[in-house]
C-alpha cells in the first residue's frame, strides 16, 4: 500500500511539473516572455507578482484572460500591455491559470 501511494504521488507530481513546464512553453511560444518573466519585472510585472496581486479574487481568471486578449493599462504603471491577437481565448485562460498558480 505504501509503495502504491508513493507511485501515485510521484505520478501526480510529475504531471503537475509537466503541466507547469508546458504552460511556460506556451508563454514563450505566445511571446509573453518578451515583456514578462516568472520571477522579475521586465517591461511588465513578474508573473509571481501578478499571482500575488490577484490571489483570492474570484473574478481574477476572467479579468486577466480579457487583459491578455484585449490588452490593458494603468494597473502596473504607465506602459500599456498590447492586445494579443495571436492568443486564442482558450490559450489565454490556460496562461492565466498558470500565472495565478505561481507562488
């Protein structure tokens, strides 16, 4: 039984790690990393800072998905984030879920 629990835990941890890696790859593919990074501010805020700012807000996923798609300004300073026409709504939602999961 202990061996089975260990194997299940390892598979789950690998799945979560693989998903996080896949979402980071999606962020790179959609050019998010040109202005953002996970840990530090570049042009836009660090993704971990976005996660911290929106932690616990029940409408955060919908709000941020729309910001990814349509762009936005004023929340993080004077430099606006442009709309991202190359990102589908499903991809935007996947990216936002990943960003909000960061610690």
